[in-house]
C-alpha cells in the first residue's frame, strides 16, 4: 500500500489560498488522485480527511484564480472598448 500525501496536499491547498493560486490547482489534482486511490484501497486511508481538506482548499483557490482571470479579461475589454 502506498503512503498518503495528505500533508503535502494540505500545504499546497493553503499556499493556493494565501500565496499563489497555482498551488491550488496542484492540490486539487493531487487530492483527487489520492482520494481515488484511497477509495480503491491502493493508498493508506489514514490521511483521508487531511487530503479532502487540502483538495477543498485547492478547489477554492482555483475558483478564486478563475474569477481573477475573468475580471482581468472584462477590464481589458472595457479598456479597449473605451478607447474607441
């Protein structure tokens, strides 16, 4: 059975929220893969709750990142449209 990466996933999720949202994408994808492996019995389940928390933090960080990109695109469009 493979060891869990719950601490790394949680740290990446928190870093995604606090520092750089790209860590959130990593936390989300790693957390999803590890939760699947835990549910399939391939990985140690002792870190299930921490992995789930890190995945959720990653999802929130990714949502914030997507929102920021959308706002930047809208602001850019408005700026270009106002020059004409």
